[in-house]
């Protein structure tokens, strides 16, 4: 593995998490130079089997998207021998990321209090569905469960249709990003105090935080928001429209942009009508505005119209599918698709000028680095073989 050179070089992270939020957090830390050791149980991370598609018999495409740049060790923490190894890994770590069911670590002898006492400099990042206390404390939760519980589904979908799950696991992914941010905050504090702390992230907190602008709207008015499809509840026109050759999204954010938009469509006079003069007017009268513009938009090809609108300062874009997005020239220019040694993935979204992140290695097979990591902790070759023979540790390296 190439030595990391990013801004987090020298930080050692123990990734005990599985599924998405935790592994995304640790991958972001790894992308920016942290040394990350992913620990998988004998059964492996669930996402290894989440397919098709698969890149190998033991790894799904899903798994590859959130586990690059990590070393991998396979251990059974349910055994006393595995718990001893965990203790030594924690003593050697700056950060631990975990999303165990509430009480699991304590059952193994690693309660919050004992972690804080035994590893005072350790930053403990805990990710759960609902938290560990309160009326729903300790309850399990996947992304879609929290989208439903936290109100996100209620505002997603067409006005005449049912609530819909957002098409990406947005709660999991943003929780991973929040966890990444929390770890960085705790590392910054440790520079001043020398002390670690608990970073407590939940999918529920994330879901509630994502309700803007509907949450402040309800808190002020008490009125429940309605589903608006791809349209915006407080900006108009801000929606998807049918062009001659497909869909285009147009987002008119202010009155100046609306005037340019109307001029380009050949109907400049509507910008002076009282019912469309300001954004609030257009929102109130969007049902009257839409028929006036849809036929004009339909006469244009989507890429041509989007470029003409952008040239006039009006945000617009063809509605791309995933393949179009991942092969778009601007996306490629921004290095948001990467390839290395047969691995393909999305790029690093946080660009630093002096200490940029880097994709160094593809996701590793379960237990690929078990022997090397145990040796780095001081285990003899004989003791390593004993742990493997006892099925406390598993290895795929030779």
C-alpha cells in the first residue's frame, strides 16, 4: 500500500463498522491520509453480498464504493482472544468508528465508561439508528426506516402519489459525512486538550436535520408541507420540464433570472405581469405559469436550451441518467471518477490544494492483512497461527 500523504497522515483509525454510514466515514478519513484498519467479523460485512452486480465472488459493487484505502483484518470479538486483540488495537488507535447494536461493546467489556478510562486519547465515533437511550433507544434502523420515521418520505414524491424513499441512501450517507466531521472536530479539540471524546451520531438526527426548508416552515406556520415532485415549494419556476428530446431541469432563483428566461423563450411580456412579477407571485400562480412555458420549452432540445439558459445566468441542465453523469466531461475534469489497478469508483469530493486526498488501494478482501496487522501489534508468528487455528482470527493472505 502506498504511504498516505494527505492531511490526516499519522492518524490511525480502527473501523469496526459495517453497512454504509460508518464505512463511508472511515473511507473519507482514509482518502485524506488516515491509516484505516477495517475489522470484519467471520461472517463479513453484510454489504459484501449486496448485489448484483459483483466484482468478485466475495465482493459486491456496493461494498467497493465505501471500503477503499483500508487495511483489512478478520476477527471474532465474541471470543476472549478476540477481545484481547481488540484491546490492543484500541490502544494503538486514535479513532474508532463503530455501529454495533447498543450494549454489544459493553457485553465484550468495552463500555463507554471503560473506553474513556482505558484509552483517554481515543476518539470514539458511535453511529446508531435512534441513539442508545430514549423511547426508541437501541432500536435498529436502516436508511429507509429513518427516511420514513424522520419525515423525509412524506415530502418526497409526486403531489398525487404516495410518499417515496429518496433514490439514494441519503440518511446513511449524510450520517457518514457528519461522523467524519465530528471526528475532525474531536481531533482538533484533542490537539488542545490531549483528551478524546465520544462522537455520537444517529440516523434519526440526520433525517431531522435534512428536513430544511420544511422543518422551519412547519415550526413557523404549523402547516404540513405537500409533496411537489421535482418542483420547489417556495421557488418558481423550479422544476423538470419536457424538452424535444428528453427532460430538462430549470431553476429560476430570482426575478432577474426569470426575465432572462422569459426573453429566451420568446415571451418577455410575462415578466411584467403582476401575477409573475416576483418570485412569491410566481409561486402563488405556478399553476397558471406552467402552461405558458411548457410548449415553449418543448420546442427546444435539452442540451441546447440548457446551454443558452446558462449563458444568460439561468441555472439549467439536462436530466442525466447515472451513466451520463459518470461520463460527463465536467465530472471527469473534476476527477470524480477514478481508476486504479482495476478499481473504479467515484472521486474525492473534498479538494485540498496542498494536502489533497488520494485513492491508493482498492477495497481489500476480508482478512487480507490479518497476519501483517497482528505482527505489527507484536504477535509472534506462532501466536498468529494459534489465533487462526482457533478461528479467532482469519486470514486470506499467505
